[in-house]
């Protein structure tokens, strides 16, 4: 079969490799769709540790083609998504329901072969069935949606709470939809690109603010006293600082964007203290993959609006190596 393999930083090549054989408790899945995530670009550049060589791709959906010994819950032909994050299930954090913090965490598409291939091996314990009629491109959104759902859980949004989201990439736009579903209002997105602001309004945001023109002042004018909940979804030092400034006294800030490792951000503890802010962070998708699949299966999210381009496996290396094109939101490989 063909697979896009990361050989070394900067070297992602589509090549012929043996089709994997499912071991006990494994499923062999024919990949129908796999999303390109910002982390794939970080891994390509060597900014995030991976196995090497490894087939990238952790946001996939597909069809069960073969089942290993001991798997009877996923008949051949089942459409499914796989939670790529595999935890040990036995450590203190796993037992406490926090598998995202497992010290032995490994991931499909990072430490073992992933979905930018014709086939991917998925341990049955990581698989979540999808409706037979679901668009596989939508199935590929289960992983990013599951991460966003964890952030929504961490935020503990009360009905009618005001929410500000910083960063209008695919994550920020998904957060707009999920915050609305969680009962927030008003929901405000702050981002620099005008088309993304327009899309956010179509997706249900009550306001969209130009992040290049005094976003803190604009939020203070819109939400006197500040927002109940702020999600930082840009992964930029500047927006981390803005998050704190935009939150109301007693409010919550959830750090979700990945600020590059080693980068420092200057915050004023006095402001955190006197506002008694709940400064939270949300990492990966502890026990939320199934809920994400359910939300997607019932069509609760407008995912077609987020897919700006579908590509073939051959085009994956160039798409990951290059910067996102102007106006691009989500790129998905269609198998
Ligand atoms: P993305 O496509 O890079 O989107 C981030 C967007 O933030 C940018 O496109 C940009 O849009 C906006 N931005 C940049 N600087 C800004 C500024 N100063 N003010 C306001 N907006 C700014 O990334 P994504 O895929 O949506 O992911 C968002 C973040 O979540 C990334 O850091 C990603 O690594 C992280 N992430 C975290 C988890 C987790 O588990 N915590 C999971 C998945 C992803 P404009 O050009 O319109 O401003």
C-alpha cells in the first residue's frame, strides 16, 4: 500500500510499504479521510517528537477491512473513527479518568503509523463506530472536535455565559459552534482575517472582532466587565496576555492553543489574583472521542463550511510542507 512517511525532519515521502497485518485486538481500516492538523506541520519540521520513520495522520475515518483475533464488536464494513491517543489504562492518571496525562501516552500518526495511507491499524479499544451513511470527511473531524469538547468541559460554561474565543482557525471556529451548543451567549470570536470573522457569524457567533485593531478594548466595549469564559485558541503569546485582560473578575481562561515549547509569556500575577481568575488548560481528548462522534453523527456541527480543500494522498507531503494557503481553514485527504 502507499503511505506518507516521515523519514526525518523535512522529509515526508509517499512510498510503497507492506500493508499492515492486524494483530490480536486490532482492526485493519481502509482510510477514507484524514485531516491535516497544525501538529502535522510541527512534526514535519521536527518541532514535535515522533517515531521515525512513521506514517503521519491522526484525524482519520475509514472502513473496517479485517479484524484481528478477539475483535467481534466491529464487523467488516463498519465505518469508524479512531481515537489516536493510546494510554496505559493503569497509571494513576488513567485510573483517575485523565488518560491524556498518562506518562506512557502514545499516538497513532505520531508514534505508530497513522492515517495518511491506504490502510491504518487501529486497536479495537480506540475505535468508535460511525453511522454507515456519515460523510467520511466529517468522520475525520472526531479527533479535533474531541479535543475542543474537553476544553468546553474544563470551562464549565453556564447557560447564558459570555464567551470570547481568540484565534479563528478550524479550532476557534469549532469552539464557536460548541460554545453555542453549550448554551453560551454572547459568543465572540477575535481573529484577524475578515473572511473568518464572516464565517464565525454564519456559524453562530454573536460578534466577530478584528484582532488586529485593539481587540481588548473592543471586547471591553462589547462586554463591560469582561467575558465569563475566554478560550485562547491561537497559540500566540500576545493572545494569551489578551485572554487574561478580556476575562471578567471571577472569570475563566482556558489555554488551548499550543505556544511553542520554551517560549515565555509575561503575565501580571496581580491581575490574576485580584480578578481571582480560574486559569485552566485543556490538553487532548480524555474520554471525549465518543461524544465527538455522536455530535458529528447527529449533524450538530456545520463541518462542510470548515473544509476548504480535499486532497489526494500524493498531495499530502506538499500540503504539510507548505504554509496554509490564503483563506484555508481545513484540508482533508480523501482516500
Ligand atoms: P490555526 O489554523 O493556526 O489557527 C490559529 C489562528 O489564530 C490563526 O490562523 C490566526 O487567524 C489566529 N491568530 C494568530 N495570531 C492571532 C492574534 N494575534 N490574535 C488573534 N488571532 C490570531 O490553528 P488551529 O488548527 O485552529 O489550532 C489552534 C491552536 O490549537 C493551535 O495552537 C493548535 O496547536 C492548538 N491545538 C490544541 C489542542 C489541545 O489539545 N490543546 C488540540 C488541537 C489543536 P487570523 O489570521 O485570522 O488571525
